[in-house]
C-alpha cells in the first residue's frame, strides 16, 4: 500500500486538487468568486479566469496585474505569456 504525499498529474482527482489549491491562493489574495461561474474571480478591476490548468488575468492596470503575478510566484509555477 502506498500513500501519496502530493497530487500527481494525470490522476483522476488531479483537476479538483489543482482547482482547490488555485482558489485558496486567489481567495487569500482578496479575490471573490463570481456567482455565475466557479472559474471566474474578481478583485478590483482585475478578472481572473481558470480553465483546467490554465488561467488568464486581465484588467486595465498592468501594474496591478504585475503585482498580483509577483505575489503568486512564490507558491505557484507561472509563465507570463504577455499581452
């Protein structure tokens, strides 16, 4: 019998585990989940959309987005694809 200490990519529950981890990070940073869709989050003028293991963040203030990205980097492996 094996006990996994972390989630592995490709496992049946991997998507749910990732979603919960992502949501916790967003809520800790002041985002609010949209009432109409569990994959859309708002904070000020920023909108964050999660889809499977990808996400997009957009808003009018690049400095605000960059500050958010910087706050996420210690806990998440991120790549910035640019504008």
